[in-house]
C-alpha cells in the first residue's frame, strides 16, 4: 500500500455516503454535465479569499489566471479579488470576454516572449505590461507610438534570491523571467524618460511553498529590494507586487502553509519599510492557493481487472485532463494525490487498487496502490486538488480521447 495526500477540508458525505461538492452529489453532477468532469466549488474559493483578507489586511490580492482560466470561475473571482495577473494575450481575451476589464481594476500582463500582437492587445485594453527585458521595453514603446497609446509599464525583477524549498525555484539564478535586479534602476529611468507611466515593480521568486518561514524571508527580501531600487531611481513605485508562492498540501505528510504567521510577519515588515515605499500599494498574486482545493476531477470506472495479483481500476479520464495527478507536471518523484470513490465517500477503505486512465501509455497512472472502498464499473472516482493546473495544464489532444467538462457550483 502507498499513502495518498490529505483530502482538503470542507468535503463531506451525504446521508447515503456520496461525496458532496458544493452541496450536490458527484453522481448527480455527472448526470447533469457528463463525465469526466471538473467541478469547482465556489464556497472553497470564498473561504480562501476570506482567510487571505483576515491575514493580510491592507495588502491587495490579485488572481493569477494561469492557475485556472475557466470563465465562470473567473467571473466569480472578479467579485472577490482586487486585480488579475495575466501571462498571455489569450488570458487577456478570456478576462475581457468574462466582462472583467473595467477602468480602475488593476490588470497586469507578465511573461517572457510577449510578441508585438500581444503588446498591441495589452495597450488596446489598457492593461499594465510587466516588461521582462530591455528589448521588450523597446518594442512596447515603439508599438505604443505606432498605435498612439500611452503605455502603463511595470518591471518584472529577477531577484538575487529565490523562495527556499519551493516546488519551482524562480530567482537567484540566470533566468528568462524578469530583468536582473542591478539593471532595473536604469530601465525604470528609461520608462520615465520615454513619457510612459511607470506602475512599479513585480518580483516573483517561486511557487508551491508550505513553509511560512521561507515565504516570510522572501517577502522581507522583496520589500528590501524594492526599497533599494526605488531609492536608487529616486521615485516611489505606485505598486510593488510581492509575488505569491503560497502552496497547498498535495501529498502524504504535507502540512498547510501557516498564512496567519506570514500575514503577521508581513505587517511587521511593511510597518518598518523604507520611507520611499511609504505610499506604495502592495500586492500578493496567488493562483493555486486560491483555487487548487476548490476543484474535484470526477471520472468513471470503465473496467476493473486483476493482473498478477494487482487490482486495476481503469477510468474514462486520465492524464490528458489531469496531468499533475500522474506525477508528470514537474514533479521529481511520483506521489499520490488525494483520491476517493465519490459514491462511497462515507465507507471504510477495504482493498488496495491502482487507478489508471484510458490513455495507451504507462504514464497514465492516477493513483498507485491506494486503499479505497470497493469500486465497480460505473462507480465514480474523485481526484482532489484539481482546481489549479488541472485541465489547462494537461495535454488534452494526446491520444485523441474525449474532452473533459467543467462546472462551477
Ligand atoms: C505561475 C505564476 C503565478 C501563480 O503561481 P501559483 O503557484 O499558482 O500561486 C503567479 N505569478 C507569476 C508571475 C507566475 O508565473
């Protein structure tokens, strides 16, 4: 038997033992919407935003759209957060189509490789471009001249530190992301001299951290770095985006990030911030921590077989929808996501099974040697922590299998 990750809090069984998501049984949701199905529970998002607000008074919250760009989820997010952070022109189009772009709502567009059409879209929509290099600033300024728009520009900084122990380290190294911190003051001067609006600094040093200590240290270093850059330029940045990096528990032994401890430490850091940052607006941008736990991927058992003593449940979904659960989305070691038999959620585990998807590749392993209640053909498997980097982070065209549905409840 192998362990699985903890099922996120807030999921309970109905009177007849079925998993409830947003108050509705998984089987009923599949009956209404089809399978395989991603269900996003808005009450979980509401809970996370409320926890953030209570821990980080006075700090703005932005949603990083790449974690989950489902239109209904975005529209709900629009009622909760203070801004959006985008990483492509496609995300910009999705946010615009959801009716979320409105004057005064901060929306920023970061990411390497923004081409002239992307920059044109950003200028047309009036969103703030976070430039990642000198060359990108040149192109932004020339596109803006051609189409007669006043650019609003932030600078993505490649910091001299990273988020310690985070899943993906993005800082302290040579990087395609951001401008090396020592070159930032000169770039800011160029923005101001060109007559563009300088909106501030953006420092993103890593993701998926469960260590309050590491996040606190990163935020302290970020505020200090922003203060040094601002002092060297001699201007107050209107906004400093402190990045995010808040993780959620996925695997056995993972403990939730203590965000109250992070909030207390950040309040102290900000109270003691350099004078040049006195009037700066501080932002934390989160994706996974806001939406990861709201999502459940429901997939039906289509076959049950025993091979050399090992029981396999073969489901109608797979890694083409939920790559991360197969261990192939940047993980070094494959470990089991939390899973359950949705229509027997209240039952005790009674057998060891391996759950595989319908793709013709051994990579399509969704749960390896886990203990579950007995599941038959037609039963429904729930994979938790599917709200971030689920469907849109998966190779949906691989093997030409069916599409997944998505619903916000
Ligand atoms: C991916 C990304 C995020 C979101 O990361 P999460 O781990 O989902 O919170 C935020 N900002 C930037 C710049 C990113 O690249």
